[in-house]
C-alpha cells in the first residue's frame, strides 16, 4: 500500500477528522489569500486615485 491512499470506506474516525481538518485549513488559507489580494487591490486603486487628485497641487 505504499504511496496509495486508503479508500474512504476504510477510514477511521481519526482519518476522517484529519481529512476534514486538512480541507478546512486549505479553505482558510485560500480565504486569507483572497482577503490579502482584495486589500492590495484597494491599496493600488487608492494610490491611483491619489495620483489623479494630487497632480495639480503642490506638496507642502
């Protein structure tokens, strides 16, 4: 059985919980990446807006 996964019907409760935990961790990591991406996108858009509004003004 080296390198082969057990069929799901042979999984113990521990195996099921480990698999569920692994899936939940992956889902959480994906959500964190999406949030970080959205924040970065907002930051970039805000930077572009600031460039457009400050182009005619002098900095003091």
